[in-house]
């Protein structure tokens, strides 16, 4: 995959969609692609599958703060890779000719200034608006949504997130920046594989398969609504006993390495 299109041509002419597949590991995502278990994503992924990238952080809050400042997961290969978006920062070595550079502190603020309606469909706890910390990230958006049925440990959570996103997209005129934090893969994900009492690589993969199936209506709605640029990535992975580790917020390969892709919908490319 190339480092990206000219985002100065995309911003203002396209809707923008950022989907974070919270906690999704690269190895699990790529194996599922190679087993042909992700038919919806496969329509938009290159023939090689997911791009291997490194997250800027090892847990949700820190990763998303970085994402919204323009620091999406970086390609896991040598080189200076121009970012898609960047808050103006003197001396930045990852800001290039094709980078959309803004003066505001965050991407949602920058896009709102340029006429976008910004919308957050929350998922995991850092988007639940139930306390001060859970309101920080949703507070960057003009419109934000969360309820327990969209959160972790709920079968069908992605389907409900998608239904809400599609409903809101149909109600809004003009350019939109839609952010969806998919909660299904985050622990406890054993609900996605009946009969399993503990989270595991198998339940992680089952959750991803459910997410793949659920996202189809969102991609269809975006393509029908307007030319759209979609970014889909994980914020971090998680450990299931590798080297004795469990969970995330640790500096382990399975946590730092995440899947990434971006693509156009609606028949447009830039």
C-alpha cells in the first residue's frame, strides 16, 4: 500500500470515515483475511490483505488522542512515511506534500472549521460519557452517541453501531466526518463464540468475523451518500498469554502491531 492519497484534495470534497477496530491484533486480522473469513473487508483490502503498522500507543485513550492529532498507526517498515493528517508542528518529519495540515489541535476541530459535521459513535469505556474521562474524546465531536448496547461484551454491538451511524448519515446534509469505535473485539469477546468461557485467540477472531458482517450496510450507505474516504485500523492489540502477558497497555509485539487499510467509496479516488 502507498502512504496515501493527496489529502488536500480529499478534505472538502469527500466525507471522511474513521473506524477503529478496538483491540484487534494484526496477526489475527491477517490470518482471518487469508482464510477468506472477511468477505466485506476483502472487497476493499489489497490482494495482500491488511497493512502491518505500529500503533502510537498501547491502549485506547492514548492511541485515540494521537489519532485525532493526526498520528495514525505508522507503517512497520523503515522510512519517513508522510501522514494523512497533521496538526501544524514545526520540524515534523512526517508531514509531506500530500498531508492535510491544520492549525487546530485536533482533526475533528479542523474538519468542523471547514464545514464538516463531526459525529462519534462510541464503543469502549473511553467513549461512554459516563464520567469525566469518558467524555473527553466524545467531546471533540459536535455529535456523539453511546449506550450500553453499543459497548463491550454485547453480541450485536457492531450491528447496532452501524444502524445508528446509517440513520444519522441519512439525516445530515453536507460533508460528514464519522468516527466509529467498534467495541466488539475488546474483552470480553467470548460472547461471540458460544460455548467458550474465556477470551482467546479463537473468540478474538470470532468477534472480528461478526464485525466484518455487520459493517456492510455502513459501507453501502457511505457509497450511496457521497464520495467517501474510509480509514480502518486497530488502536492496539492484546495478549492472550504470549510470553506470560495478558491484556494490553504493555510493550509487546502483539500489542504494538496493528492492521490498517484505507480506501475510497462512491466511485471516487484522489
